[in-house]
C-alpha cells in the first residue's frame, strides 16, 4: 500500500537523479560526512542517494554521531531503491571491527568493495552519477587497489590513458596537467602533446559539463615567475607556450603561461573560466586555501560523472563528530548539475529548433500567391 502511495506521488514529477555514493575508508570521516550531508532532507528533492556500504557500518557511525534524525532503508540492488529516500546496498554483511582514526587493511578492503560495486552499477546504468567519499591510498593499496587514486582508477575502467582532475567551487575551477606524480618527475612528464591534450579536455568539459560556450582558460607556467623569459627554466618556452599556441590554432581560448604565485590573488582571475596548473600542489594549495569547506574534486573527460569532496580521510578527527559535510553536499549537487547539463545539451543537439517563418513573410507569400 505504501509503495502504491509513493508511486502515485511520483506521477507527474521529474525522475530524481540516482546518486551512487561509495563510502570511502570506514575508519575516516567518509561515513560521517555522508550521513551529515544526507540528513538534510532538502537534498532528497533532487536525488535518490544510494550508499554502497552496509547498514551495520552506517548504524555504527550514526550512533557514534548521535544522529537520530538520519533515516535510511536497505535494498538488494540499485533498481529497488526508493525515490527520494536514502538507500543502502549491503555490499558486505559481516561484523566489522572499527579502528577509527587508522587506515587498516580491513578498512581499505571495504573501501575497495564499495567502490567496485558502485562503479559496476554506474557502468550498467543502475545509477546516474557517482560520488566518492575519501579513501586512504595506503590502506586501499593493501587491499589490492593498484592506482594512485580515484581519478586514475576511473580512467582505467573507461579505457582511457588519463582523465582530467578538476577542482570546482562555484566559478573557481582548477584543473591539473599532472596529478599524483613526484615533484622531481613533473618536468620530465610535461610534453607539448600532454599539455595540449589537457587544454582540450578542459575546454571540452567547460562546454559540455558547465554549459560555457566559449570558455577562456588560463595556463600556468612551471617555474617561478613563469621563468622570466628563460632566466629560471626553459619549460615555458620549449613546452608550455608551444602547447598554448597549438590550442589557439584549434580555436581554443587558452592564455599564458601565467606565474602561479600571484594569479589567484589578482583581479585577472575573474576573466577566466578555468585554470590549468602544471602539477598537484601548484593548483590545489591555492584552491583549498580559498575553498576548502565547499570545494569539489571532479573527474572530467570521462563518459561518466564522478565527484568527490576535496578533502581526505581526516583520520585525526574521525569519530569526533567534528567533520564539515559541506564539501560532500557540494559534491552531490555538482554531480547532479553536470548530469543535468549534459542531458540538456544532448537534448537540444538532438532536437534543434526549426526556423519558423514569420507572420510577415507568410502574409507576403499569401499575397504573392493571390497575385499569381
């Protein structure tokens, strides 16, 4: 009877986006920020969350946080998820030994199981988007995860050499040429072709994921002060500038290379839709200083939509009920927005507006017909 009532309620309403959520490391703050984000029922107006974990795991963290208002239901598969309710798929059923604040082989195993099941359902269309809670790379590595992070793992599953890591907070968007690469290896990794590919991927994402028709991209240099015309390195002249010029020859509005140190504090930042940094900390240190609480990590350049909070497992505060859930909440909303933008652009491309004859021209045509 209840299901019938729900069905009647749903008739005539837009189908909510099915948001799959991998739980991340169960000894970190992942479960806490997921629970806090989904405890706000307003979010359920736009989506149907499906958490890949176990009801026992969620119940443990719910009790530790003293969140009596957080309600959920279990389902065997994503196809059975109830719209606009929080759903949990039991990826495992055994009792779990929690060691809050520690990344262990066991916590890595459960993080990997959650991610595997969520990505399977994403690939088969059972969920629309994926939001990943933070993992411990060390812990999940002990469980057989052979990738530097989510970005590389998802690119591998998509059959691509690389994806584009992009950090997003409102109109602030920072993408990276290299991601999880030791600093001493960055220079040798940069090539004209690699930088050009990242510029093109960023340009494409800004258009199809954010609906920006003619995006402007600021490209950073590698060296201090973008080398000051070769005084502090040759990468700008030999690699980065040629890649920018190649992009411009393909009608992409790429500019630079800009010195990274003063860019984010400059009013020039507002002139660009996104920034492309050469390496991890060059872009992310400034981004997280500006938008740590609501920043989102978006994996661009893939056929699927995946977002994540921009923070890590925060083992130091795990279990203390101190974690801020805004980044997780923002990650869910951004995934929904990108999914809807892609859907909208696909629909208008498939059904272009027909040129309508004006009333003035119709009258002229009628009169001409009468004359003839």
